[in-house]
């Protein structure tokens, strides 16, 4: 990418310009709360957006909002830049919109707005690096106006925009197909779980007839259940991993952002809950129900947001994990959780103990787990393949942008 602090040699006819030279740059303003309405066809309202580029459903009376002049309205096809929370997101207004303090409107005077939009896509890191503030980061009008852009003649701008529009449309369509493929794989896995625990056709336990030899057990009957420490420990730079919901909620041990505690503190915490190979962790605060088997032999402690299941009967842990991750249990959790909405959802231990488990004979557990292991492995490999394709397509978009603004497209 062309860096702001490196005046890269430009093709003949191109020149470096600041956004303030070639654009009308207008920061949004915040209206009083009584100016904002839900959509009402009997009012002369304009859509209102504050702080993010994910457009909302708030509306405002234009005459109440604009205190000085009409420029606080980003007109259709104007470029809209998020200047705080988050910094650097960019979009093009599909209709006239009123902009709040978190947004900035840019309208090209000597530049094609779509060309400007594509260039701003490359500047998210630059804007973040040049934002200031302690409570939240924001970029100033001065920073925006002083931002440099490599500017070709208007005809060349239009040619580049045409290529990027067509290329991005094709790439986005391919990404959309791959994302749907990922969703289809999730549905395939859930369908397989449903069939494996056949006939789980009804979420109501009383309407469910178990196959011969199967029986209903509560989770508390087959597992000792506890949770992690209720107190936030003292974190250190490196030491014993301290896991919370975020480290297992994706269905695997995600240690990319793990926190650490001292060995001394770890030894105190494991007196309450000592995770061991073959035990099961389950998310019980915030993200609910996702369960994984501890298949890694390393020491760690857990926070209160995780429940620890230690089998106390002969059982295939993998079978139990698959059952806990099925739609049947998802529905049960939704009906038995505490909180939600504005309050953090929880799965209390005394409720978790009552969780119904359909338990087949040991050999049948092993057979089901083996089948699901193989399917899960295949699904995982396909997911990784699709995710890599998506990543490559996103990198292709970045590469096209780099070439476009170096005059190599």
C-alpha cells in the first residue's frame, strides 16, 4: 500500500493532493434526543446515523437537526467515514442521510467519489494510528484534511473505478457463496447430531421415546459439576494459562488471546476446580452451552464463566460433548437460562445439574462418537479450506487496491 509518509513515484499525470484540497469535508453533529424519531410516514424525516457505518433505523426531522446549514446532511453518493467508535470504516450513502458526531461526510470537488471511497478503504490502519483520545479514539478534521491521496486525471479515475467495481463484485459474490458453504457445513453437522441421537425429533422430553437400551440421566447423575474462581486473579505477562468463555466458545481451545496467572495462584485455584485430561468444559455465562473435551495435556485454571464436568460413571466423553452441543440441548438451555437481553445470560450450576442427557449403552456411545469424530474431522477440513479461500479473496481485494493506487491496474 502507498504509505502517507512515503511520496512514492507516481505515473505521469498523477499528483499528490490532500483531501482538504479536493473534497468538501464536513463533520457530523449530535442533535438533542427529542429530535430522533422512529420511522413515521406523516413526518418529513431523514435517516440519521451516529458513529458507525452499519446504517441504523433512526430518523430525524431535518429542520430540527440542521442548526447552521444543510451541510450536516450527507447526500446520496457522498462518502461517509467513521471518525470514532470505530475509526476508519467507510461507506457510500445510498440516500440522503443526517450524520452524527461519529461520522464525517466527504464530497469530491476534483475527485470521483467512488475513487475516493476505494482509496479510503486502504487507510483504516493509517487513521487508527493517527487517532487520539483516552476514552475512545477519534480522528480530527485536521488529520482528515491533511491526508494525502495519489490523484490521476478524472478519466483515469473513472477507468480504475470501473475495474474495481467489476472485480470487487465478482470477489464479493464468491465470498458470499463460500460463507453460505460454511453455514451449510454447520447445518450438516447439526443434522448429523440429530440423526445420531435419533429420534430426537421433539424438544419436549415427555414426547420423546428413547431407543431400547437407552435411558435418561441428568447431567448431575453422571458428572461432578463445578465452576472456576469467582474472583478475577492477578494477571502476569507469562505463566499458567487462565481460561474463560472466550477461550473455548469457538468449539476449540483458542489460546491466541489467553491471560496468565502465577503458579502459586494456580495451585490455590485448582483446589476448587482441577481440569484434567478427559474432563469437559462448558460455557455457562455469556455464551451458553458450547462444550469441549479437555484433550490437551497442559495445566490451566478456569474462570467462573466456565463449568467443569468430571464424569463419575463409565461414559465416552466425546459422546457427551456431542450431545451437549446438539440442538436438543441448545433448546433446553434457552428455556432454562437465567438473564439475557440487557442482563448477562447465565446457566446456574444447580440448573446445569438437571440438564437431561439421553444415554445409550457404552458400545453405542463409542460407535456414535466414532462416526461423529470422522464427520467432524471432514467438516473441519472443509471449513479450513473455505476460510482460506475467503482469506485469499480478501487479500486479492487488497492487492487490487494497492495496484490501483500505484498506477499499475
